[in-house]
């Protein structure tokens, strides 16, 4: 059984703190938790909310209907009461109005003043909510102590108790799990993957929704032994990262679509100079400023073709917080192995949603620098761009080998690194760089497949659609519908094996994406000739849930 809660209010009302506390308490009680944000691009006011889904089995997607609401303002009641189940509950302060019988008014502000800390009024609501679900507030003090100082944690504990005493149980649920999971979002997972993968320099300019990768790393930089630099803009950010990588430091940069636009020239510089770099693009709707706090999968075409002319690069779309961690480590290794740029695609939904997952297994992590030794480079001038059978030239760190100078240039160059515009050299250098595409294809991971062995309907998705597609396939399979889904992580170069295996025999192929044109479907048609029969597309800045996809398939595909 899974339950759905919404905490809503205006920016500045403490909604983020309230929802975070509730998530951590539920996790501590042994429940699986999935929580996603919907927030406006403003510091004060507006209408923001967090949806928290919890239960005794793993959860991979949000849900449109609600079992309970904590309303910090009138807008939350007005905007979401129509989503509340008939036997659902709304908890709000006595100064909010509604004639609906499902509303429980409790004096949150009055009681918080009695506790002599007005900020704890939300904790009174959480205490009441836990009682409504039949969840005790025993052993929650460690959660509060991690979040607040001693006095504030005591005030919040008192608020929890007062709220718990004010109401009666409405639902009675028990967790059958131990608290043996972590709760983490996509941006935190990428940041942890960067640390585990050996990054020692990260440069970026703050741009929602990518900023929290940088802020998380900045908080850990002394502990982890890394340097985080807030650049003046995205052009500076990528050039700093390229310079650090050239100097031998494993480096990353990150941004969103508008900032990635500014980085494109730097990507070309990294390509011709063969400087390895990982670039994170956490997508949001555009063009231009667009919807800065909403989600989209709108940059796929852009990142694949970023910068002029042909050169090898790799694009990986991370699918969930577990995948984001391991793929970030992998991206760092591949960038240095092939001396290329690897672009990690995420989006606001994945960046911000919290999910309980198993702790990461650091025994699976290895760091490979792929640096050359003195014996590898021979005597005489160091040929940084030496023609080799596989197209990968020997790479050394500047100043580490006596009398060997590492040259780099944005012009076309010869093997040593001097500018060379001859026809013969140009053809040889292009051929050398492009050889790595065939090598990359041997590294590509096939999309994850879920569903029956011989699906009549095949859903195609990528990145953060993973969790929603998992749930949709489960719902449809429960109705004996022969359904399957391929969810791509590696996107460029495009893996085709699983697609050809399952797509050839499927009666209907449906792409599921968060963009207007169906960019993955177009790429698949371009690369393989497979054409999707139908599309489930959403481009309003919000994420398709598993229930949304289920309903769309039932209505528009079957």
C-alpha cells in the first residue's frame, strides 16, 4: 500500500523544512519514500508544494491523487482539494477557511507561540499528520538533532507531540522495513559520484536546476579534498574546467540549457585539443529563460550536435539517483580513456526529487586515469596528438616528464601540436579523432528493458522517465496487457541491439518524452529507421507520472 501527501504553501513559509523533516521521519520509520517538488521562480510568495509518497514497497514515481494535505496557506486548499481522495484529510491552521468535512483545523500558530518559537508551527502539522496515519513519534529526536541546534530541536519535538495529541488516527499502517536506506536526490547523487570518481576541480555558474550539484560539492570540498569555483559565467566555467583538466586534474562543470549554450565553443576547444571533461546539463524548459524551476527533456538534439563540425563525444542520460551516481563515475573514466567530452543529461524532476535507495556500493568504484608514462612517448618532441592505430594519443600531465612540453591549440594542428593547415594533416587528424566513435560503440550500454518477453506495445523513454515507465508497465501488465518498455541511459552513440530485438516484433511502438517534437524518436528513426507509431509527450514543465502514462496508453494506444 502506498500513500500520498502534499505539503503546500508560499515561498518563505518554511515548506521545504517541513517536507524534509517529514521525509526523514518516514524513512527512519522504515518506509520507502519518494518526494518531488513543484516550485515557482521567486523568493517569497507564490504557490509551491512538495508531494511525498510513502509505503512498504519501493516507489519510483509520484501520483496524482492525494490521501492527505498539510496546507500552510489558503491557495494550497483551493488548488489541491479536488485531488484529495473522498476519505482523505486536510490539516491546516484555524485561520484558513473551508467548509469541506475533510478539513481538520488545528491551532498551529497559536501553539507555536506558546512554545515560544513561531517557526515550529509546521512541526505541529507533521505531528498531527503522523497520528492520522497511525505512526508513532518515538525515536524521532535524532532526526531533529541533525537538523537543528539543541534548543530548536527540543522546541520542534514539543511541537510534534502537541500535534500528535490533537487528532485521532484515520489510517493505520505499519512499516515492515528497517531503516537501511539512504534518501537522496539526483543532483546530490551526481555530486557524490563526482567525489567517488576522483574529481578534484568543479567549476560552474549558478543556474537552476543545476546549482545544487555545485553547492553540495562546495559543502564537502574540504572534507573531500576538492576545489569548487563559482565562475563569473558559463564560458569561464567550462574554460576553467578545461584548463584544470589539461593540467592533469580530473574536472567537471555543470549547468542547465541556457548555460550550456554558452559552453558550446568551449566544447569545441576541448574536442580539438583532446582534453577530457565531463559536463552536466540539468535540463529545464526553454527557449531562453523559459521555465527556470520546471522540468523538460528538451536538450537532447542540442547536446548531441553541440559545437561545429564532427568530433567524438558521448551523451549519457541518468535515470534515477542510483544510476546518476554510478554513471557519473563511469563518465569520468570514459572521458579520460578516450580524451573526449562526456555530457551527462539530467533534468529538474530528477535533480530535485528525493528517493529512498540502497546505499551505494563503493567496492564497485574504480578510478582509471589512462595517463601515459615516459616509456610510452619515446625520445624527441612529445607528440601529444600522435597518430595511432586506435586514434588515442599518449597523454601526459604537463611538467611531469623532464623536457617534454604538452602543446594545445584551438587550431588544427600536427602530431606535436603546432598549427598545420595542410590537406594531408587535416584528413589524418579528422580520421584519428573519429576513430574513437567505433571504440565508444563498444562501451555503450543497452537500454534497460522491463516487461514481457514478446510485447505487443513497446514504450520508449530515456532519462528520468525511468521511474514513471516502471510503474506504468506494472499497472498495464496487471491487466494482462502485453507491454514492455526500453529506457535509454546511453544515448549517443545510440545503442541499437535491444531496440532491434524488441522493436521488430512489437505491433505498436510509443515514445514517451518531455519535449514537443519527440527528440528520442527522431534520433532513433535517423539512426535505425525504426519509426514510432504513437507519442506520449508532455512539455508543460511537469513530469508524467506512472498513472499518467497508464491512462494515456489506455486511452490513445489500445
